[in-house]
C-alpha cells in the first residue's frame, strides 16, 4: 500500500518544504515539535502535530523513542528525516523500517557505508570515481603516515573517518609537523566522534567545492541532476550556492554525471544523494557522499524542474523515478543565499522576534522559509531562517534578479546576514565567478582589517 501519511522528523524551512511536497502528492503530514516550536509554521500547516519533548534537540528532534511513538499514535506510514538531526543516523533508519514504516532515504547499510569516510572512499574508488590521492585506509602509525606523505608530496591533510564537515582536520606542510599533527587529529577525532581512526590525503590548496546530485529508485534507474558549486563557505557552513558551477561546461558535467550514475547503479543505492568533490585544474576528486536531502537542493530544482523531495518520497514508496536522464535538461542559472539570524559582521546568533516580514517575489524568485511576522526565533537551533533562491535564463540575469530580490526582502526586528549577501552579489570576483573554497574567509578577514 502506498504512503498516505508522512511524519516529518525535522523543523524550520525543511519541515515546511517536506510538508509541501507531501500535500502536492495528496499525502497527509504529521509534524513533530519541541516545546520551543509549538508556534512553528509547519506545525500549523501539518494535518496533525505531536509535541515530542523539551527545547534541546536531544530531548526532541534527536529523541528516537519519542518520534517513533508519535509516528505510531498518529498512524504515519513513513518518516522523512530532512537534513541534520537524524537524517544520516543509520540506527534510526533501521529502527523505522523495523517498525514497518518507510524511512524516506537510503537503507541503513548505505548510510553506514558512506558515514564512515574511509569505507566511503574505498567503496567509490572501486566504482571508478576519482578520489584524492592518499592512504588506502586508516593510518596505523606515524611512520606509515610519513611514507605516504613523502610519496604523494606535502602539503597533506589528516581527516577523521567518522568526521565530515571539516571537524578535526589537520593540514600538514612538512615532515617535521607530521607526528604532532597526527596525534592532534587522532585525539580530536576520539573526543568528537568516539573513534580515533584517521586517514591522509594530498591537500589541495585552491579547489572549488562541487557536488553532484543524484536520485535512484529501486529498479536500478539512476539520474544525475548536474552539479552545485558550494565553494562560498565560512567555517564549513555554506553561505551561497549556485547551479550550474561557473567553471563546469556541458561536456565535463555529462562525463562526471555518467561516472557517478554508473557507480550508484552498482551500489544499489536508493534515494537522493550527493557526491561531494573538490575540483582543481580541471579534475574532480571525491571527498564525501551525503545520503540526505541537502539544504541547497532548490537550486537544482530550479534549473532542472525536478521536485527532488517528491522523487525521494516516490522512490521510498517503491515507485519509479518520474523522469529519465534523457528527459533532464539544464535551464538557466540559479543561486541560493542562506540567510541566517546572525550579525552580518560577527556572525553572532540573533534569536528574537520578527517584527516585519516582506518576502520578495516576482519572476524567478523562491523563498524557502518558515518565517512570518510575529514569529519568535528560538535560540536552541541552527540560525538558518530563510533561503533566497533566484533563477534566471543565464548567470547575469540571475545576479540581476538576486540584487532586485534583496532590495525587496524585509526581515525586521533582528539582524540577519542579508547585508553580507548584498555585498557578495555586487563583488567583482563573484560577478566574474572567480572564487575558490578560501575566497569568502579571506574576504571577511580583509573586511575586519579595514574596519579596525
Ligand atoms: C580537503 C581540502 C583540501 N584537500 N581535502 C573541509 C570539509 C570537508 N568536507 C572536506 N574539507 C576539505 N577537504 C583535501 N584533500 C580542503 C577542505 C576544505 C574545504 C572544503 C570544501 C569547502 C570549504 C572548505 C574549507 C576549508 C577546507
């Protein structure tokens, strides 16, 4: 029997996004929320809602027994985890399936396989995806690390196998620093992830972060939806994403897309997924795979017309993908600006009450946000409050629309990072599309120096 009721195990804009996909498909929704989120927009719009615990994520959005109880009492037959929280928790995926409910995502095995970065790298290497040169598996000794580093050449980077998102990485510039960096990386890995296994890679100095979106059904059909350029980051938080990447042409896209699709087919993976690459001097180097819907998925939806959340639900229900690769074309250019409730200079979070709210509109503008006038932003969660997504026939039109949409957008009562995005949209390097993963942090440091 097909899914009739989906429990949304998340909050904020993504909970609303999932609710909308469900209602577009005639599926009922159950919202779960913490005691701090009773007045959240997705809670008001959902067909039913259940309070699952206190304000901290641990008491609520990470509380597996409470979420399963809510699913059982509401009669939900599927759970969508969104991003963050339990979205890449293999144990949760397994428990949901053990309760005869559908986890809207990949199997627990695939989540595990990709969650361990060494296993992920080994897996994709065997499937002909290009990876960053480095150790074959975990580093067993300082001696072994020194031999590998000598072979691939400095600088190298040490990463935790249970890491991801940049936590606990160590860049090493010469052999003299290696032993100490290795110890530091291992102890940080142990503290942060309870696992001190680390691996080593060649450190790429000026790459771009380019990721490929895929979706697979349970019949062996796999499609790629092209790439997103997510190079503009601060402290491993993406700030601005675009699709297509300013540096990728059709030929390069089709080539890497075909390689990734073939690998996903061999893996027998189900659901949406993202292959993260570093891209330098015309070459792709795999770093990680994400097995969830991502924050920046709307830019891909804008240029392909594919509703990725809808496809996630379809394939989880055992239906076929609604499109084939032949039917996919890439139209125009899209940019997403992540607007955070933060001071635009210090990035200090600014929870508080939204006094005025006037979202932008018009051609090519989409705002994914759960904000409304009078809403009180709780202090307990991530500071992302809105995603401004703009689409144009080409990058130039997209940038014009973005600047226009930013002129219209009013979020009154709190400080937000909207002014930072206004500066970015007018910066010569951004207009030229010339930036790497370090560009934003460098720019922000220079701004600080100027201000002092
Ligand atoms: C790297 C790298 C350079 N060389 N790996 C950071 C987060 C994690 N997902 C991987 N990261 C990096 N891995 C090699 N071999 C540089 C980074 C990196 C980075 C990557 C993407 C976006 C922003 C970044 C900022 C600093 C470092």
